[in-house]
C-alpha cells in the first residue's frame, strides 16, 4: 500500500478547543492514518463571521493509504461524531466544536464541487499558514 501525505487544518470554537483538537487528532490517527506531525495549538479570532468565541487551531500531517475522497468522508464523519451538525456553505460560517479541512494531499490537485485540493482559501488564512509552515519546515 502506498502511503500518502495529507495535511489537515483543524479548528474549534465551541467547548474546550484544546480538548476538541486533541480528540480529533486521536480519531484521525485511528480512522484516517498515522499522525506523524502536529503543529502548536494557536488561539485566533473567528474568520469570516462574528462570534464571541475564539478558535483553537492546529495543522497535522497524516500518512494515509486512503484516497482524497475517503479522507473527506472520514473527516466529515469525525466532525459529526464530535457534534458538528452542519457544514459551512458559500461563506456562511458558524461556531463549531470541530472543523477539519484537507489542505494538501501529496502534490495532487482536485477541483470538484465538494472537494478542492489544495484548499482554495488556505493562503488567505494566517491561522492555517502559520501552523502549516511550522510543520512543513521540519
């Protein structure tokens, strides 16, 4: 089996953000593939919407044998299992216990309605680029 490298962006602003990220990382390690790198956790202001709740964010590197579509399905199931009820649609962001975004998958480019790799907005988001650069430079 070929191992692929997938970078995932994680965010949480409902409940205990640090514990939510730690739980999501454990679930990703169990279901998606081995988490081999993890950035520091950073606290950030909400991006794209107003909320009194700050976010806890991180980026991880996961080694997986799953396809991009399988990774998407598994990470969305983890979000649901952790209490997320709806996905952001057309910039309609809301508070959430966990958000998992596929940032990069090997050097693959995917442009489908529900799956875009590399993540199209990651370069606009300091809360993604700071932790991503932290672990990509290792």
